[in-house]
């Protein structure tokens, strides 16, 4: 796995850092506000998730009897840092996948993330998403797709700075980002992410479902729940 990892990381690194200078320096412009701890940037931080994916295929004459369920695990680990084209400290995030605890981790993709005084972004499969906005309060709203070409989705904080237990692990301070919540006769679109200080995202739910006569007939239900993290 090491040779595959090194190859993928090396290729991704040169693509991501073209036209910029490599930097190992930590983010120096961020104050020590607890709010920024919801989005860790330290190398070596990792989170593992249990993932459930339910796919409603369109090859069943809209009867929704072709439904496929998948369960697997994902590991995300913060790796090296570099300065992007705008001089912002940016972290490389390595993503691994396996089916069960007994299987070895396989590197599947390389993402990036950037934290600033006003925002936190993650680039997933080459698509940047505006994950968090600062300050964290009841009036803060933002377009999660303001850096890509997807349709506008106005995010907001559903709750913040509250204790929560996920997967048997307790956290002193968490926040919930409500990304989208639409449920009508033709579609069900719902997105929510929960973050914990010092860990990052601990839960993700995303449903993009199409309906016919009010009944789900196509689309994807996707859920990630943190199972472990480190270092502690």
C-alpha cells in the first residue's frame, strides 16, 4: 500500500502546488478561538467512519424495487501542508476505504482543505465546498457552493457549542450545519454535517432522492458516522 500511497500523493502534490511554493509552516494568522477547533489542520489527525450508502436505481419502471445497500469504512487523515496559489496554508487529506475491520486500508483519493479567519473549505473530488463560516452564531448563513458551479445551497448553523455523544464517544462541544432540507411531492433533498472540536466532522447525512407521485423512485441516501479518531 505504501508504494501506491506515495505515487498518488506525489502526483496530487505536484498538481495542487503548481505555481506555488511548498510550506510546512502552521497557520499563523488564526487566533486561538475554540471555534476554529471544529476544523483541525494538524498533520497526523485522522477520523474513521462507518458508511451506509443506499442507491435507488432507475431500471425498475419507477417501482423502487431495485434498491442496493452498501456498508464500508472510510478513513481520512491530514497529511502534508503547502501554500496554495493565493498563499493560503492548505492541507492534503488522504482518504482510505475498506469493507470490514479485517481488510487493509486502500488509498482511494486525495482531497485538500483550507481554513481562514472567515471560512473553512474542503475540496472533494476536485469540487470545493464551503463547509464552515465564521463567526459561528444564529445569524450566519452562507452558500456552500460559492466556490463551485453547483446550484446555490444556503447553509446555516442548526446548533453549536453543545455536548453530544456519537458512536459511544462523548464530546464537550459540537455544532450542526444544516445544508439543505427539502421534502415535497417530487424530491427529497437533505444535507447535514456535525462537527466536534479537535476532531472535525463526526456525522454526515446526505439524501438526494427523486420521487414519482410522492414515492421515492431514484437517488442516493448516504450516511457517515464516526467510529474512531486520533490522536487523542
